[in-house]
C-alpha cells in the first residue's frame, strides 16, 4: 500500500542567499512537501494523535526556516527533511523549495528526497 501526506505551496519567510545583501533581507520561499507515513491509515481509528498533524508540521517548518540564516536553499532542504524524519513517524520525505530571485525566471528550485 502506498500512502502520502502532501503540503503544497507553503510560503516560508526566511533569510537565505549567497551575497550578503540578499541574505540580509528576509524573502519568501515556496515549499512543496510529500511525506510517507510509517503506519497504515486503516489503523488510525480516526484519531489525529495517531497520524502526522500537518498543521503542526507547518508551524514547525515556519520556526525551522526562520531560526537561522542559510546561504543555500539546499541546506534548508536538508534541515527540513532531517527534522521531519527525526520528529515524525515517516519513512520518506520529499521536499521541493522554490526561490524567486532571478528576474528572467518564474523561480529556481531544489528537490531532496530522503528515506529513513
């Protein structure tokens, strides 16, 4: 059985960038997340305490992104995936982060997928 929890289009505001001028100003990133739980949904008994609470995940990722500046969105992707695998009952996490920095593009993005 394959099952996933998705969070699409999470807007995160954080300091990220290679030049110091870019790093100094908080910017909005767009995050897309796929989480594969380590439990079967038919065992949940309609109890939110037995699943991944996506509202809590959003709150945690907002705090994680804002906790410190990073030069690379790749570093933020690693931090997010590692945090989620360590703190939630998940077997795999896939994150895509979009950054809106180059005027000639709609966005640039990185994707990281990691399994426990």
